[in-house]
């Protein structure tokens, strides 16, 4: 009788504390960094450019090797002076689509058409390579896609790579994040994931991820989940204070009822300059973010 009571107490403890017997696979830092460099080999990924088309094909083909379904979501958007209208593509990869309980992981894959933060005025009209601002988040998600193929999590996962995030105008929030806006508009009445995590500019070799204000205001439990897990893993680059409010791809999702947070290291001196190159990023930074996310996904019931 005593043994039965002990077993019952253990069961209650494990249930309340969300313990999960599923092992957590190792996130490969170097694989992720290779994915970052591969994207940069296509050059800037500005919608309408050759590099954009080539990278799109690469991303779709890579995800098709791992995901159950890969669906391009094509939409039109306008940007620039003079204004031009081009085709853009969100890339939606579903893992175990039969599962009703789902987690959303997302990043943007396009890059800034102009290096308008570059200190050299001659570089302002040049497009940005976007090693950190674009390629880093995608790189982490591609490596996670590989893991989801090898070892299935308990929940369904959707990886969405948003296009047309980075062609906005400063001072006009609604000119940014056009890909997530298109995604939210199309799926607002049919897609209800448990939560979402957006990763943007997380490859900085001097990584420091502060809590983002909109994320804390509208999806605090998800913020707590991520920062608590980072602390448990001893990853101190997740700093438990608010520093920035950023209009990013999580905002249209939040507005449409998806509790999505933004992981972003906005203290990046090469943001929107031609110096946003792979040498400013590190496999270690990608691995720290990837390790936190991998634990979160595989510890879901």
C-alpha cells in the first residue's frame, strides 16, 4: 500500500511539472551555421531579385526533405521609390499535420533592399546581405526541421518562413512584416497553434536577447516559458529584462489571436548595413537559441 502511495505521488508531481520522458535531440551548431552561409551565397534575397528566387528554391527543396508538407503562399506587395510591385512567397512547412495540438516557429527569409543604416553614404542604395537579419533565424529553423524529421515531437510543428518583412519605411510600422500580415489574413479563422515563437537577428557573435515589450504585454506566458528554459539550461544570453519594442512579424500574428513572441537581439551594430555578413555571426549563438527552442518543443506534451 505504501508503494502505491509513493507511485501516485510521483505521478502527480510529474503531471503538474510537465515532465516528459521523450529525449531531446542535440541541436547541431555547425549545421545551422552552414545553413546561414548557404543562404548568403545567393547574395541579397530582395523580393524580385535573382538571389531571392534561387534562395526560395533552396529553402523549399531543403524543407521538402524533412517536412510532411511544404506549401508556398504567394502574395503581391509593393515597396521602394519609385514604387514597384513584386511577387513574394511565404514558405509553410508542416510536421505531423494530423496532430491538432501545434506549435508555430517562424522567421523571415528576405533581406533589406537598401543599406540605409550604413555609415558610408555610398552604400545606402546597396542591398543588404542579411547574414544575421534574415539568414540566422532561418538557419536555426532549418536545423530544427532536420531534427523533427529524425525524431518526431509529441506535438505538431509548423515552420513558416516569412517573405517581405524587411522592405518597410522607418516611421511607418505597417510597411513592414507584409509576409506575416498575408499569413495572418489567410489563416485567421482556421489556424490556432498553442503558441508561436519568432526568431530574428539571433546569430550575432555577441549575443544578448532581451525581452521584447509587445511579446511581454500580449504573450507573457510564452516569454516566461522561453526565459525559464534558457535559465534552466544555463544559457545566460537570454537576459530577463525588457529593452526594446519592435514591430516585427509577431505583431500581425498577435493581432489575429496567435500568442507569438519575438526573440530578437536588436543590439547589432551592422543592422541594415553592408557589413551584415557571416563573419559577424557565430555557430555558438545559433546553437544557444536552437538548444532552447529544441528543448521547448520536445518537452511539450
